[in-house]
């Protein structure tokens, strides 16, 4: 019998396997390159789709705007003044120097005219006054005796018992004694004044504002022991520029704000100096304010507001909406969604509000936020805010606006 042939498939040769691998590598590389090109094309298309082909200049800029408000403006002058007492006095000795014995009042005490407020230890002055009084009394009696003797001697002249010379000498002696008596009386009056100076009294009805010395201190002429004021009427004094001379004429109405108490008062200019101070070139004015209830403290500060001229029509805008240079205010006005830079004459300013010439019509929107990024002719997308920021209401009797432009 013959042996059958094997049914197994013969293995491919090694050269065929190597040829297969060499063909697969270029295909893989080609597929990778194609994939990279497809991915790059997709990324390019995505980036190109997000590119803004519209110029930024033509894009509206977002801003916030407010509408112009019609208002009344009246020029107002503001000054700072001092509230002074109607009468003030520093009480102390005028003639004597002595130790302080008692001080009977303290600040805030109400005193009447003639009331004793302090005493000095003036025992020496009292002794001197008594001694002078005794000398004057003795000399007065001597003068009376000499005058009587002179009269008797004169009666003997007609009988020839005495000479005219003796009569004249007696008369001269009598007149000399009389002159000495008058001199001692004058000296006694001076000593009495010194004694009276040792008891210090209130010169008028008022209040004690200051106590400068306590018992035991040595007081000299001109030194102040206590100070007294009368503030039943307050004198409000202020210095105003010379170019406001005509505005502060006597009778001009003034609104007063007392800083110490927060009171708002109305007054009128009572007195005005006829000329300006040589050193400061300011004019002194005074306003009298009644203070019977003594609510207003003296030597404190007050603000004065004085209306000048007639009320004027004005356009009111917030201070943040304009750039101010001199008497001009520059704003961005929105017209048909386009910002235009315009300048207007400024009438005045008051606490966050500007008052401009009424040529800026009411209702016109002006840019308040975003002004720094704007230029003339820029398109804007404005958000109109209805919240207007008016200035603080002025005191009664005043219209809006204050200060100089």
C-alpha cells in the first residue's frame, strides 16, 4: 500500500509576510495625515465661525443716562460767621492789687446788676482810708478855728488895733488850711474807690461764662476773675468780600444755620461797616438774633445764606454727568442713540447738582456712567435711569442753587 499525502496547508514564506507589513505602514500614515487634516479643518472652521467681522467702532457702547430736569436757580452767597454776646465784660480789680478772698459764682450762674461776684482781701486799703478820713476831719476843724480867728482879727482892723498885714496873714492861713482839707478829701475819695474796688459786682444782668481765678490767687489791676455775658440778643458777625458790599445792605434777608444746635433762623442785616478792613479787604456785617430763651450758645459758628438777584430758569443735572472747567460744563447728550459732546454755561452748583443754561432742554438724556470711554459721535445703548439726585432742599425762603459759578 502507498502512504497518503498530508492534508495540512503549507505556511507562507517569510518574504510574503514582510511584503504585507511594508504595504500596511504607508496606509496607516496616510490615514493619520487625513485624520489630522480633517481635525485641523474642523478647528479652523469653528474658529472662523466665532470671528466678529463687525468693526468695534460701529458697536453701540453701553452707558447709563439721566434726563435733564427743569429747575429754578437763584444766586446765593454763603458766609461763615461768629455768634457773639450782645454785651460781655471781664470783671476784675481796677485800682488795687490784693489776694482774692472769695469767688461767689461759677460758669452758668445767672446774676443781676450790682450782685457781688467776688471779694478781695483789702484790709490795708481800708486802714489807709480810715487814716485819711481822720486826718481830713482834724484838718477841717483846724481850718474852722483859723477861719474864726481870721474873722476876729479882721474886726479889729477898723479900730486900729491890728495892722492890715496881720489880717492878710490870717486870711492866707485860713485859705491854706482849707486847701489842705480839700486835698485830703480828694485823697479820701481815692482811698474810698480802692476800698470799693475790693468788692466786685456784676455790671449788668447776665450769666457767668468763665471763672479765671479761685480764692487765694493774687489779683492785679486789669486781671480777670470772672467773665459775664448778656446773650438775650445775639450779635452774629461776619466778614464778607468787598465785591458783595451792595448785597449785604442793612435790611437784606439772611437765613442762618446754627451749627451748635442745628437751628435754622431767619434774620436781617442790622449793621454794615462803611468801609472794608485795610488788611483783609472784607466788610464787617452784624445780624441781631433774639435769644430770650438762651438756647443759642455764644462764641460758636453759624452759616449765613443770602439770596442775590432774581430766580432764573435752569437745567439741573447730576455733578457726575459733566466735566466743569471755569464757567463751562461739558456733557454727552444722546440724540438718536448717538453721543454728542456739548458745552453749556454753568449757572451754579449745589451739593451734587449742577445748574446749567436752559438751552439744555428738559428731558434730554445725558450720560452719567461710561463717559470716559465715549468720543464724539459714538453709538450708544443707553439705559435711562429715572432716579434723579436732586440737591438737598434749601432752607425756607431760598430757591435752588448757591455759590458763584
